[in-house]
């Protein structure tokens, strides 16, 4: 996505490059026809929107509430996720278990008390900061997973990055719910067609 996205503006309005990025991303997310496509677009957008990001992943809750990395970009994203799943702690675990939109983050994994096992393992791999935002399409609804952004440089992730993560995850969650609804409708349509025209 280029920062020269055309956005129709009138008068003194001038959207920021970030607003332009979201303006281009939203229609791409909504026309994505599969959950996999939505999650890939989401991870790719995170890499563009977070200058400090070194690795990005998307965690999904699967059968029985188990967590699984659906998409990973970067040298250690899937491994950092797995460490959290195995330890039962970490920002992506916390964000994936949230009800409604939310996030879990640390500016300094070396000193965080929230996730001692994950923090030590991430620091040993050279990562200093993380933000994980819940993929929750609606308040009061359990998160479908989490968008995870990992950084090696400090101060890597600013407070404004947390806002962007929450906005991006909310966009992604709505698109994911839409893609899942489309998939469900296609399955139901196929069943109806087979029922009307048995062999």
C-alpha cells in the first residue's frame, strides 16, 4: 500500500498517511473471501504500519480454544508465539482470551512482570517489545485470536503504535467475521443444493 492512496478530500481536510493506509486497507479486507486471505492482509499491513516491527504473526483460536499461529512474517514470529502457547502466558495468549477489543503489550520485555517466562525467552532471542491486539469483532464477544507485533529495537513500539494495533486488529476482526460468515453461507448453500438435487 502506498502512502499516495487517493482519498477524496474537500476544503482544508488532509488525511495523514496512516489514515490513507487504512482507507486503502478496509476495502481490501472486506473483499477477502477467506479467513486465510484476511489474516495475511492483516499481517502484511502490520509490517507496513509499524516501522519498528521485525516480526508479525496472527494467532487464531481453533477448536476447543487452542491457539495456533495462522500467519507469521519475520524471523521469529511463529517461535515467539509457540513459546507463549507452551508457557500458557504472554501477550498473544492474553489478547486471544479477551472478551471484546483490547490489547496486551510491553515496551520492555526484559523488565516486564506480566509474562516472566515469555519475557526472558523473547529477550534471549533479541526482542525487546511486543504489542498483541485482540481480534474481537464486537464488544462482549470472545476474541477470534490476536495480531502480534514483535520488535528488536528499543524504544521500539510507541504508545501510538498501540492505538494503531487496536485499530488494525478491529478492522481485521470485522473482516475475519465477514469472511467466516461468507464461508458458512457457502457451505449451507451447498447443503441446500445437494438436498434439492440428490443423486
